[in-house]
C-alpha cells in the first residue's frame, strides 16, 4: 500500500520513492497480460487549499502476448506525468494505492504488438505470417462476403 501521513503533510511536502510487489496489480492479470516485476514509483505530494495534489511517475514491466501473432513479449509501462487530486480526509493516513494503480493501468495499450508491422497469424491455416508465407490469402478473395445480403436490403 502507498500511504502517507496527513499530519506530516500539514507540516511539509512529502517525496515518496519506493516499490510495490507485483501483487499490487494481480487482479489485472489475464491470459494475454501478467505482471511479475515490482511497481516502481516516485511521488511528490503537496497540500493545497482544497485537497492533496500528487504528482510523479510510476512504472513496471509487463509480460504480454502480441495481439496479432501471439508471441510473448516484455514491455515497460510507465506514466511519467502522473498527476491527480485527492480530497482531504479526517483520518491520520491517506492511502493512494488505488489511484496509483489506476494511473498505471490507464497506460496499457489496447493491443500489444511485437512490432508495428506484425502480419499476425493466418485466420485460415494459423501459420505465423511473419515467418512463413501461405497461399490462404488468395482464397479469401473468392470467399463470399457474409454481409452482402444485408447490403442488398
């Protein structure tokens, strides 16, 4: 958990640097995405008139599968322009773990790619088109479009 003391923040601004275990993001794991490295953060926290301003950076490494060819890849995901506002509370500590987690997960791409021009798998025979050419591409042109009947309505 990423916590800081409200009482200390009232006296001075706080700089936090640390790491959280991969379990910090465990519920974001899936068949194509997993977190095995620690989540590193550097935060600057300051008290403003109407709340708490948090800025800094957060990063981790992600194990994923390419969305086109299913090759495993490892990427670094980072938010170096982290900035959010938290309302002040009456408690002694402020836990910003969920906000940090959300800010990091927002940086995940919608589709992981091993390379921008990845050709992916052939939808007919399943061969990796980055490594082997197949003759299936020609047969797609002869396949009737299933939407043609709807277009005729």
